[in-house]
C-alpha cells in the first residue's frame, strides 16, 4: 500500500477552485494561474468547465487532448443520462435520479460551449487523441514529445500548467514529462486504481517530489477507500514547481477536504476524509 504521509501538502494560502463543484473541477494556486501562459489538458470527455475557467481567469492558450470527446457523442451521452434518470425515478431512487437529471441537462448544454472554449482563432486547440508515453497508433494517440512539439515557442520558464485525468494512463505518461519540468509550474493529476497501482504510484510520487511540492490533495469518492484501509482508491493531487518558492516551506495543518474548496466528485456520496 502507498504511504499517505508522503503526500502531506505544504501550506498554501492562495488556493482557488477552477471548474465546476463536482468531478472535473480542481483546486489550484492563484500564483500558478498568474504564471500560466499555456494549459495542457489531458482527459476532457464531456466536461470542459476547468478549461473554460482557465481561459476566463488567465486568458491562457489551451491544448486539449481526448480521443473520446466529440460534440455529437456528448449529446448522445447527455440523453443517456436523462433516460437513466427517468428509470431511476420510476424505481423510486430519487437522489440518484436527480443526479443523472442534473448531469444530463449540463451535458446537453456542453456541445455549444465546446466551440467557444476550443477556438483555434484564439489560440485554444482541441486535438482528438489520447495521451501516451511513447508513440502508438498515431490515429488515436499522441506521445509527450509530440505534445511539446505542437506548442508555439518560445515558452517562458514555468509558463505551462498540466491537467491530467486519463483513467490510469498517467502511470505510463508522467515519467516522459521529466525533460520539460523547467517549463511547467505545476500539475493537477488524478491517480486511479491505487489498490493495484500502489508501487507505480509510489515511484511516481518520489520522482515528482524531486522537482515539485505537493500543494493540495483530494480523494475522489467514486471508488471509496481501498478495502480494510483509510487509503482512497483515487486521488487528485496538485503539484507546484519548487522553483516557484523562495520563502520557508511549512506543512499544511489542514484536514482534507477543505470546506468551500473541495466538493464530492459524486455528490450523492459523502466525501472521503484525509488527515495527516
């Protein structure tokens, strides 16, 4: 099992939430936003509220990647939520029904906002490919090296922020970002399947902590805790480049989730508590 104590965040006093108050929104530092000229976003599916918020907050260029995403599929997905909501309502599962109804309505609005968010004329690009570490089928995948080749240079030091929610592929892809760490002010990464990926996760965390501080942590409540432990199955972790700090570093004395910043990914379930 992974060591939760090694994930203890440092004290950060300017954290803000970017994106919606459900799955898809994340907590960042305001200082990171001020430095961000380019957002690299991997894993979008039907929710681009995070990318919209970044654009509205700091007017960054955006490169979004996800082979799954397209507006027509999003519409079908939205109608699926509505149908499932009706079925749950008929079965008397009112709270679950409300959740899927709300999701369906939001998703059906998304295709129209998609073209506003990813407008290449404004330097906001969507690439219909999954992220991988090394080259694979070029129709579906793009590797890290080619992601950086697509960016308009020159890039200022720490001018890039990376969001990554790629359903387990983070373990393969993240090590290939090491040569670009000086360009990156931070990452927010959702780590999946921690009961089976504990060793890979621990290796990655050690590698990341050579260059980045952990600044925030939130447990995605979708899969609960690993059996017979208080270790979450899914963790969202914010990393900030160590070169961004000149003052003394202190560990946070907070418990997580933080009220008014963190929200349950699935709002019909209780959020998962993390204490250090």
